[in-house]
């Protein structure tokens, strides 16, 4: 029997877990995948939105601006990459200027600071590669970029250090109300809790509808992306949007905190809640629209494409709180863009609701900071050399594209909620995210995983489950 069970270890679930770990509560996070950050949170734009897009007065607008304002302090406390690079919303005709003005006015009502509308000359000075057809832009200096994996993992690790239990490979199959508690039927047996937090992403409506007569409906909205190599760094410096439409903020072109350029996403509503495949049609649409926004996009530098799913609720609204007919069940549903930006504020709001319901007191000894994996190459040359002399494993480069060392991979495996698969290592260290897309380093990373985890080499997976990479050993066949 737990006090609180959180369904889902994405960024909303992990942020909620971290905030709840401030209180005297016995908390468990259940996740059907083998790691944190395996759903929507791992495949998104990594954008920290300023907050001018959401409807004024909505919960989405409120949490967007609050989450944005929390990001500087949080990124320092939890040691994840974050930059305020600013964002630009472009219009391509005088007729569209009205749309920019509406966004500006909405942003002011939402509490966004520093907004300005730029003319063509100032816009081109800030972004030389902007399309020749762009006539004006809304500039938001508070917009930013973040590592979505880094932020999600940081929340989860800090929660774990503060006593939250994580159960991976545990799929929730059913939820029923018992006297004074909720019973969760899972793939690993029954779990009981006084309170349940439903942070299940594209499956959140499924769990909500098990306990409430007031139904929710979530549509998986697929967004496809292309990632460009480090050689394209500097092509744009700000996050560049076009005016939003009914499907969202449209195709953007943005730098990442790691020095790549990211293009995307498309927006296509689908039925498959696991439909993260890319399509020729989607990628062609993506690059075509991006090519309209900027000129000379170096498409030959694309090193990978991927797709993610957004949990689009029919009313395009965040649903956070108790249903009237399901006391003790707290929804955190419909969390789509700007969900990543809002996550810190969502976690704080969810924790406040559960704290009040449980009458929980703050606990002593909460650890509010966390250090990420050391990156000695970020040090000055002398300090880097000294670090490697003291820690030789950090001098053995495993991933040449991203210059990731054996020491960083070992740290990723041994730290709280450590990596157990190639994708787990990749999200924590970027080993395999470079130009060759793990073509060189994957066998070496597998060797380190097998050694450090005490596993058979043939049992190492890409992403848990049955995603094993090696079918056998050549020498055994011979």
C-alpha cells in the first residue's frame, strides 16, 4: 500500500514525483517501458515556449508562463542544459500582421515580458537565413531551448534520491476503487494506493475513463522531425516559427542545446497510440514547409528523422485535478505543447493537490539539487587533462561523433535509475546521437553495459523488452 502511485515516468509524471517527494508520503511511479522518458517526452521539439500562444485565462497559459519562469533556477539546481535563445514567429504578408498583433496582445495578457514586433530589416539582421518572403516577426526573448531527456531524467533521479520508488516494465491494466484505496491491476501484480496521479500521456484518457463517468478523449497527434548534424550549427540562432493554425504552432526551425539544428514537427491525427513511425509524405511536407521559412536549409546534413506523439485532448486543454466522481484520483491529462515548458509548474500543481488531499507535512532533509554526468570536455584544456589523469576512463572515447567517454557511460549506468539499454545510455550521454547514429559505438557501449550490469552480451537491448541487438556470436557459429 502506497500513499501515492503515479502512472507514467514522462516529464509530467517525473516532475510530479519530484515535487511530491518534498512531503512525508510513500510514493511509487509505475512505467510500462524500461526507463523514464520513453514516450512523448523523448520525441519533441525541446522548446521552452514564452507563453503567447495559449488562450488567455486558460490553465495552459498560466502553467506555460509559470514553467518558463521556473526554468533558469531549475536547470541550475538539477544540472540540465537550458538556454534562452529567444523565439520568432514569422509572417509572410501584410495581411498576416494582424495575426502577429493578436499573438502580441495575447502574450501581454498572459504575462509574457519583452515581446516586440520586428520589421523585415531587424528580422533579417537577427536571422540572415530567414526567407526573403518574411515581412515581420513577433520576437519573444524569454523563449528558450532545453534538453528534454536531460530535464526528464533530472526530475526522476532527484525524486528517486528523495525516496520515490520507480517500477519499470509495469503496465497498468485496470483500476478499481476499494475501501479507502485504489487498486491497480498491473502486469507485475496488484498495487494499492490512497491516491493515484494519472500522467499517462496518450493513454491518460483510458485510465480516466476507467474511474469517471465524465469521459475524456485523447487523439494521438503524430509529429515528424529531422535532425541536422553539428556542421549546420549557427544556421539559425533563435527558434523560428510560422503563425500557428488549428493543428498547433506548425513546423519550426531551431537550434538545440547540443549544437544541432532541429526541423519539425508535422501534425497528423492518427489512431495508433504507438504510431511513432516516420513517413515519406510527412518528411517531404516537413522539409518543404521548413524551406519556406528559411532559405538554403542544408538538408544534406540531416542525420536522422524521428516521430513523436502528442496527447491532443478534444478541447486542447490541460486537465489537472480530481474528477468529481473519482475522489483521490488526480488527472494530469491532455498534456501536449506547451507541456514540456509547463512541466515544472504542472508538477508543483499536482503535488499541491495531492498534499492537500493527503494532509501531508513537509519532510526534513529534502535534497533539492542534483549533479548530472561530468562532461570533462566542457572544461578548459588543462582542467580536462587533469581530470583524465585522475579518472582514466574519461580519456577513453567510445562515441567519436559526440566525443562521449567510457567514464560518462559508466556514470550513466551506475547513477540513480541508471541506463539499462543502448537508448538509456544515449539519452543520458548522447553516445549514438551523432552523425553515424551509433554505427561505430554501439558494440562498445553494449560491452560496457554487459560488464557494468552483469548481463549477457546477447541480452543487451536497444530499448528494453524484446529489442535485442545481437543474435549470436560469430566465433560460436564457426
